[in-house]
């Protein structure tokens, strides 16, 4: 298949892929179908139960190295800050691709496998009160008449960015009990599950990533140095209702616990601001550098039966424009959920009744 060949050309993808064979997929399906039974689950209310069921079905089939790969990913360590699972059993009776929100219980099988993968990486799902209507799962699918560009867009490319890049704190490295008041941090990881992934001409639409470590390795020492200074702000993207923080912050940090490079950025020139002339020049230089690093870009086709998890601090991601064609019921459709290493890292909206949502 054309898409598989494209993916095989990138060695990092092969290294970071957990492949489920057909026989195993059939067993996973049987177990998970049996556990779900004729019940109906939605992640916003039942994420932990869904993760329990998905883990009971998927977990026994992962070997030690695969579990370790997931755990390293969850800890923010390792050379490649992403993981792919492919060959998973696919969602049966898939409804038409929804516009914005749909009936989440119709895709509970796929959501359970995604939440299980997150659990196996020792991460927990989180949503934000100011994004995606406070819901855990977002339908990444094209929305007609959408003016602003976001994961619901298709007409315009989504430039290199991390999600919710403007937040100052980072979720992975704050410890379980923050000592001072803070806003909820940027999401630590993003998990995508493929339900449909083709454009109007039947071609898969890639999700493209670029590692922060590759950016730093190819940047001048001077650029690396200025990006680490608190001279910048990243404004909220189109899907985000939180006001800008307007607090000067660095775009680049080295994690004090893992030593890995962490990057906050949005290449949309309206969203990343330099507060001084030097900082503005650095943003422009970083954008030029990203253009020059095209050959280090890793394209991943998130096809049905696949889960793609990325470290939101250690990779930038983007999507090119695409045409959904005429049959919108069959348009590209991914499920997306953020994962963090502890729910204690963010400020709870309502820990009792909405345990997954941060302010
Ligand atoms: Fe994004």
C-alpha cells in the first residue's frame, strides 16, 4: 500500500512502531467487545473505566520492549518523542464523519484503545475548559464554513506548532503538588486515533512532525541562546478561548529532569511574538530554519487501526491543506485526546464532577 511504503522510508517510524498482527487484533477485538457488552460509554464520564477495559484487552499482547517504549514516551525521554501502534482492530459500524461534535459512544471501542495506550504510557487524559468545549476527545475532521484555521480546518495549512503553546508551565516536570498558583500548563502529549484518513481523491493526509532536538542541532548557538530567554509570547490558537497571557517567556527550554530540549512555538506569524527587536529577528530566523529542515520532517499517515502519540513539548506538528472532496460523510476523521503524567499538574475545574477538565 502506498501509505505504508511512505512510512517505511523513515527509519524513526519503523523504530517507534508497535505492530499488532491480524490474529492478535482479532483477540483484542473479542476481549474488548466482550467487556463493553451492550453498554454505552463516553470518555468525559467514563474515561477510567474505558482505559481499564482497553488495557485488559490490549495490554497482554505487548511485550516488555513495547511497554518500555510506551513508558519512556510517557516520561518524555528517549531519542524519538513519538510512538505509533498499527494494526489495531478498527471501529465497527463507524458513523458518518461528524462536523465538530457527534455521539462519542459510537466510537467507544476506538476511544477505549486510545485511553489504554495512554494508560500503558502511564499518562492520564486531560481536557481544558477553554478548548474543545471542555471535552476530552476532539473530532479532528473538516468543518464547513470554518473561518479560523484549526484542527477543524482543511483549506489552509496548519503551520508548525505545539498545541496550546502559550501556557508557561510545562506539565511533565512540575512535581505533583505545585507550590504556587498557576494556570494549567500546555498539554504534555497528544494522542490521535485514525478512523478515516483520506482526502477527496483517496490519498492519505499526513500528520507531520519535527523534533525539537533536530531544530536545536541545526540552529546557530546564538539563536539557541536567545530562544532560551524570556522575550517571547505565544498567543492562543483559533480553537482556544483563553485570553493571551502576555507574560514574557522563552520559546526553548532544557528540561531540568530529563535534559531534553522543549520547544514552545507556533509558526503562524500572528501568534508568536518577540517583545524586542532581537527577539523578533530570532522568531524570523527560527521560521527560516524550520523551512530549511524539510528533510528531517517525519510524515505519519494516521490511518484506521492506528494510534499516533506525540510529545507536545519535544516535537512540532503540522498539517497541509487538503480537499475533503464531495462526500463529507466519508471525510478525514481522527480522534484526539491530550495526556499528562498527573492530574495534579493542572488546576482542576471541578475535581469531583469533572475530574478530567483543567481550568
Ligand atoms: Fe495541533
